[in-house]
C-alpha cells in the first residue's frame, strides 16, 4: 500500500510538471486591434481565396508523418490602398472546421503582411489542412495575396516549402 501511494504521488508530480503552453496559432495577434466596424467605399469587390497548408507531411510511408510549423501570410500587395479580410477559417484534412480566427473584418495596410502561425506541435490540421479567406477590396484594387510557408528542422537537416493561395470566387 505504501508503494501505491508513492507511485501515485510520483505520477501526480510528473503530470503537474507537464508543459501546458498555449498553441500560438490560437492567438497569434490581437485581432481586436485590426478590427474595423465598416469597410469604407462605395463600389466594393468581394471574394474568397483557398490556401493549402500542411501541419504534417508523410515521411517514408503513409504510416509515418513529420510535423511542420506553418506560417500563413496574408499580404496586401497594393502600394496605396488598404485591403480587408472578413474571415479566416482553418480546416483539417477531412474538411472539418478547426477554428475561425476572426469573424469581423480586419484591415491590412498597403504593403503590410499579417501572419498566422500554426505551431509544429499543433497537429490538428494533419496532412491536408487548408484555409478559406473571405476578403473585400475597393473596385480596381488588387486582391490580397495568401501564401503558406511550412518548415521543420531536425539536427542539421531542414525541410521547407511554400503554397500559394487561389481565388475561388
């Protein structure tokens, strides 16, 4: 019985020491600072873009995966005009919504980049994760540019690749 309590105490101790840190992809920036109440302008163009991202890739076989850190860049490629992102949704390999980053429009200033980081330890997206972005621009303004950069390093080896967003509407 004495050993049982000793074992139980050790188990409790090690469990309480477990690092619980937040996943940065859940709160990478303070979206409230970028939120706007209404989008200025009369003639507005709306659209949606798709971006594939990978929080894991297969390695050697379909039964072994390698975890990746993904940086999702939302870029305004205009020199003078602001673009607006109305919604950013993150889906897993099976198309299930994992999280919505914001439901109110945010602004991205001319030539500015705003990023979402999916931590290497965040495996929810799997091998076929993706984002959908709803955006709004003034007529005649370039739509936002979306890009994903996936990376992982182990020892002296590194793996990285990019994906590019595609307008779907």
